[in-house]
């Protein structure tokens, strides 16, 4: 079943060191989730309008004929499963901008526990 996901209301600061490490310092994530209690997760974006990650997973989109995930420099955790897929060339790094979300063919959330979870694009796009 596709996840019910939405974009965060506010940008994250890509220079925030806590975004790059798995930590108990989760205020950014907890705050984003509290804003949308009826959603499964929230996709974050930075001050440059670049998609970063979700509150519990890395983001992968299918765009321009390939699976792409934002580069670490956008402000995100280099998840274990993300790193594995990059190493195997199953996904590529590419900046993904907020405006592009409606144009991508598919959106997925990935992590080492849940693997690939599809976000239903129609529901996702309508809520922008």
C-alpha cells in the first residue's frame, strides 16, 4: 500500500550537523511530523528548495529514465540502504527540486528496514 506523504511546510537548514548523523536529536523531524498527523511521513527540503529526505527514510524518485536520490550535500543522512544502492549503481545522485516533485514518475522512501516504499504520486502531488 502506498504511503501517504506530504512535503514539509518549512525548509531545513542544510548546514545543520544533526541532519548528517543518526542521533536522538530529532526536533526537525518530530516537528515536521507533528504538522501533519494524518500522514505516514513528511518529505523535507532545504533552504535552496532541494529535496533532502523524509523523517524516517531517504528519498528516491524515478525521473528522466533513472532512479535518483539527493546528494548528501543537500542535508541528509547517508542511509545504509541508500549507500548500498548507490554502490550497486541502482540509483544515482541528483539534486531534486520541490518544483520537480509533480513531474517525477514515481516517489519512493527507502531505508534498510523497510527497503522500497512507494509514495502514491497523485495523492502526494495534490497536497503540495
